[in-house]
């Protein structure tokens, strides 16, 4: 009888165990500190994803819900086909967006890849789904923010939604840039309307950032220090959001992520700090196809006619309008695309395909998990090298031991200089500044396979750039070639970026200011803060004096030119909120900055920081510069922008009717604290892209010491107290010492902790 009871008890335990496990499968505690920063604690990876999604939805539900509609290809139904979506860093019409996602998201492949990922990554994604849905349940219809309350696109999600969103993030700097060209590619003779689309030129995607890693030889305390200054949009799904995660396996990381990321992707732990900058490497290749004369949906490969793979998708329309159906075509090299404004068309004899190294890249979260668990920069280098999961950014890091790392190691095509030369076409030189164009009629021109890479066709880390020093390394989106002007990197494949080529003014400003900083002494938090927000313009320092000399030498300048000269004469050459005349130089530089005859001294690879230089002002060139100044003044007059108004009255962020002055200026003018601003509806300028999350992280004997500001604040909900609080802090350069240890978290806690479980 006892044995029967024992067996029955065991059976009952076995039967009840799944139910008990299900009840506690998701559990997290959320504690909010100053500026609404959530600290999520969980003892499982499912719990981490659960808590992060819940907290993110509390701050940005409408934004995230709209993202799920976007990646599901459902925008036309809910917002109309002619309205626009933000895809990566550009606006795209909803119909093109929907066609792109419905055709390009390969759910079977994503599901298969997900099944092969580690338990940590799977748990995070599963928890994220549960946490988002739990928030919707807790909020109820009346708890949804006013901006999206009652909207049908605010709905519970599934794992597929998270997989789609993750895939979108991987493609931000590659396929998404050509989304309209992919969505509107059709064989000659079909009725699909060709939308305006050009191949993106360098710098046009709005991708940017500055990052510094100082080693122990450069810092006041002999430990590492990181300055992170990513430049990301002020609106839309690529906004950063601060969080601190304490999870299983000793995971304890604070930093930021963007919509849908279940852990910090940029930040710090007790031993390392890291930041990212968008790399100059190319994560895709273009392939010139020779078509079968008998059928433009077949292409010739090694002398054989190969059928393209068609995929027909239907996009639901609003108000009972019939669905729009499109058929897109793919090749072994990827989808066919068009860019009519760049001369890329699908004719009866030729077409172009795009092959993307980040399609179905499910390795990124594993990479960031390993970075977050690293104890030194060597382990960070190993994480990015082993997984090749970082999609499109450099990794810049320092550790408490005083080592500094710059790793330009990402998922890039394994395409050598030799292969590029052997597989070029007559059109390849015309594309060279925009993309790598290979011969699509020969299979030998496909990506090469190397041993040891997680996916065939990826370039191994050993062929990419990584440097560890105890001095400093930095990047402002130029190539791997220079991350310290005294340590030029040997030349690598052209797909990784240009070598021994002219640097951007922002990169030159970075090196100039960093070298000046170190010449004055060792780096500490205070001096790092001053450099990050100095708001100096290298272009102004290089050109204002000769421009003023031109002004003085002009016999009878036009009234607009005279006023422009007066404004430049009174400007302090910075983009502080109280700087007067900054708007004049901004408008002028937009007109003259790309002139081929601007400088007297040409670029010299042996002196890349100081060349090109010396403004050319003789003869007709000087006359044209003054004329451009007059045109700039006329444009400001037309926009009702006073020439000597304080910069903070011109560049403003409006939150619930409050105008907040924003410092920082154009990166093209060599301003490190970059703010890309556009005309505001009510006049003046509004930032749309630039300095976002700024962190300065060092270490003491106990752990990290971090100061930070999130320029546009945590929440996109106008009703939230954290809609503009950090924006006001940014406006006055008020840094925030981030709470990492339990006692600091307790001291900054602003509300009772919330425990959620199911």
C-alpha cells in the first residue's frame, strides 16, 4: 500500500510539474530609478525577456505596436498605402514596405534558425512575447496610451512577430536601404509602377556615431574608459531606450537597446564597457545578371539558363479595397532590385540582384549576451569573432585592466580584393563608390567559403580588423584604416572600407580633439564630458578667418553678403545654445562643403588628420564663396531665421508645447556632438537624427562608474513624466550618474518595485 501511495505520489508530482513550471515560467521584478530607467531582475532568460518587454511597453507601447504591424507587412491596411513608414533610417511608402516584408521575411528559415539557437536566446525571445502580451492584458483597453488606444494594430504578438522584428534590425544598413527597389522590381513589360529610388550614397543613410576607448596609459586612474556617442534617430523604432538587466549566470549589464531588443546592446558591466559606431564595411554585394534572351525571368549562369524564383504576395488594403498582389523574383545571389534614378533597371537583357550577409542572421543576440558577460576586451573580441553576429557596427571597448579594443568585425561577404578584380564588369567602376558590383553570370564570382565561419560565405574574423592597445582607439564611421593616427592598419579587402583615403571632417575633428585632450593630461570623467559636448566645428576653425578676409576685401558686397559676414564675425565657432551666428555657417557649409576646389592643399595619406586644408579663396573661387554666403543668408531670411539669434532659439525640440533648446550641430562641418536638424513646422530647426545616448564609463575598485544622458528621453508617450525630462537635462549638459549597485539603485528608486509573473 505504501508503495502504491509512493508511486501515485510520484505520478501526481510528474503530472503537476508542468503546471507548476508553467505558472512560474515567466517572472521578473522591475524597479524604476531617476528618469524612469528600469532595472529588470529575473532568475531565468525567459524572465529577462518578459520583464524587458513589459517595461519597454510601459514606455513605448504605440511605437512598438506599430513596428509589429510594419514587419508583418500590414501598414497599408491600417495606415493607407500612400502614407510612409520608417524603414531603418529612411521613409518608405507603406505599400513598398508591406511588399518588402511579406516577400523578404523568410519565416520558415527564421524559425529553423531560432530552433538551433542557444537556450538563452530562445528564452529571451519567448519571454519577450509573453511580457508584451502581459502588458496589454494588464493595461486593458483604457490603459493603452491615447495615441494608439482602440487601434486594431495594437494586438497580442507571437514568436513570429519577434523573429520578424529582429530580422528587420539586422537589415538596417543593407537590404532596408534598397527596400523600395526590391519591392518594385518587375520584369520589363509588367505594370508595376517604378518608384523613384537611387542607390544610397555614403553618408545618406543617416548612420553615424562617435566612440572612444581609452586604455590605462591614457587615463588618470590607469583603468579603461569608454565614451559612447551613437548618432541615432530622435523619432521612430531606432530610438535608444535605457535599461539595466540582472539575470541568470551572473549576467549584470546596464545600457541601451532599440525596439525589440531583450538585453542591452550597448553599455557596460562590472569589468567592461563598450559602444558601437556604424562601420564603413559593406554588408552586401550587387550582382550584374545576364538574362536569357528568351525570358527576362531567367538568367545565365556558367552558360546555363536558370529560372528566377518567383514569390507572389498579397497586401491587404483598407476599407474593402482589393488586395494588391505583387510577384518578386530572387536568384542565387538574392532578390532582383531596381534603382531607376541610378540607372539600375530590369531590361530584357540585364538585371541586378542583391546578396545580403545579414539575412537570417540569428546570431546577434548571442553575441551581445557574450559581450555582456565578458570580463575583458579579449573576451569581447572573441565574442564578435566566433559568432560573426554583429550586423553593421564597429565595437569599441575598454576594461578595468586598462586595455582598449576596436573591432571592425561584422557579418560581411567573404570577397577578397582579388575576387573583386577578377569579377568586375564594365559597370563595376561606376558603382564602386556606392557598392561592390560583381559578375552574376559566373558562379566563381559568388562569395568564397572559409573554414570555421558560422555561415558559408562570411568573411572570417581573421581577415577583418581588430586592435588592442593601452593608449586609445576611436571611430567616427570612417574605415578600419585609422582608429589611432599613429597606428594605421594594413590594407584589407575593399569590402571592409577604403584604405589610405581622405577622412570625414568629423573623424578629423575626433583625432584633433582627442590628441589635444591627451596633450593636456590624462583622461578622466570631467575632461571626457567637456570634449563630448564642446560643440566645436573643425570646418569653422579651418575656414572662418579666410572667409572674413574675403569679406573685408570685398569692395561693395551685396546686402545679404554683408549681413552674413557680420554674423560670421560675431560667431564663437561653436554650436552651443547661446552661440550666435551658427545658423549662418550651417547654411553656408551645406552649399560649399562638397566643392572639389575648396582646399589649396590636397589630401595626403601620410598626413590624413591635417589634409586637405587651407581654404582656396583666390579669383572666381572666392567670388563664388561670397555668393554662396549671400544665398545662405537669403535662405535663412525666407525661413524667418534671424542671423544672430542664439542657436538654442533656432534648433529646438518641442515637447507638449515646451520649446527645449538643443546644442550640437552638423557632423559634416566637423561637429562631434552631431545633430542633423530639419525645418520645423513652426519655424526654426528640429533635430531628427544625431546624439542620442551618451555614456562615459570608467571603473573603480568596486565596479563601473558611469555618467550618461539620453537626449530624447525614455518614453514616446506624451503623458509620461519621462517624455522630455532627460531632454531638458541634455539642454543644460546635466549628466546623470547611473545607479548600478543595489544601494545606488535603492537611493534613486522613484516608485515601488513591480513584480510580474505567470
